[in-house]
């Protein structure tokens, strides 16, 4: 069985504990306006043009976005990095895109990784059938779980999907999983107003279990904006500036009211 992957990042330190290999799987059911991995949106291989300039000359190179890997090929990559993962209590993270879109490959992969003693993490938007989460929880050591907005209409307008299933799956994961990191992207003008902040803090307090280990507040950034032209996609965040460090620190203080550890950025510890 093969899975479609658009990037494999070795020596990753922000996708779970320790040093990790992060497998970015292609395809996502959401269309978030601020997405910094537009190459992961479509669930098929794409040919894109990259322009390079040397002096006065411009060169165009055709590149393939997306490559198929077997489970055995993923395991071979992990074996080459195992010494670093073992020394740092790291492991493998499946991200995207949305890894749950390629569920059969993902399930087979995490089962194989778990059987060989690797720490397994799934980075998910929460938008997938509930039964898939129930099936994969026993083989997953950590979920990195995104919640973007609690209002159904605002969530639909910014991501293209409703959020009822996402919130329901979050409760399932909190009840059944070993460890969960809640990741909240902080998007100015979308989900950072005081009313919504108070609402999501209340939601966390009402639903938290011992599985919820950390809240990661992820400030919006423009890192992926240059990719949009290559994939012939419109960039919809022009004029939106990242939140200030002062604002992020204030939000961190507010979220500490949940009684959960809070980190600015993707660190787990």
C-alpha cells in the first residue's frame, strides 16, 4: 500500500516531543485562507513551475509535487534516523495536508511504526469520520489537534467546512487518546477577538480530560505566501499582519485559566 507525500522533514522539533521525522501527506478537505502548505491541498500529484535567476538569466524548472511511498519505505527512513529519535525520545509525526484523508495507508503506517517501538503522532484538523479516529487511537501516542473557530458559520467561511464533526471528534480523542496537544492558530481578524477567546477557553475547561497535555498557540505567519503563485492559487491574506509578541503573551496568560500548560508555537514541552 502506498501513500502520497509532498515532503518528509528530518530532524523536526516542533511536531511533537524530541527529534522527529515528519511525513507531510498530500490532500486536505479544508481550504483555510491562511494555509502555509498549499502544496498539500490537492489529493493528487501536481506539476509546478519554479523560476530561478542566475545573473540576468531566468530559468524555469518543472517539479513534481507529491511522491508515493510504501510503508516499508517510510520505515527505512525512520531506521536511518533512529539514533537521534531514541536519544531525544522523539519519533514520527504524520502531518499534511490532512493525513486522515489517506486513512488506510495512515493506519497501516502507524501500526507498523508502533510495533517497532517508534513514538507515533498524528497532526490533524479533526475533519474525518469519527470511526476512523476510534480505530487509530490505540496506535497513536499523541494527537496534535487543531481547533480554529467555535462558530459554525465563521468556520465554514474561512475553511470551507463545518466544525460540528471536528468538535465531536475532539471530544472522542480527549476521552480515548493517551495524549493530546490542542493547537489553536491565532489569525488576526478571524478568531482572536475577546468574545471568541473567552468562548474557546470555556470550551476547553468544559471538555478537558487528563489526556490534554498542552495548548499550543500558533501565531499566523506569512511563510507560505510565496508558494501560492507556483500552484496558481490566490493568496487571500494580503494585508493581514502576524499578531504581535505582546498579544501572544496576553493570550497565553488568558489560556492559563484552563489549568493546562500553554506554549506559544509548536513546542510540546
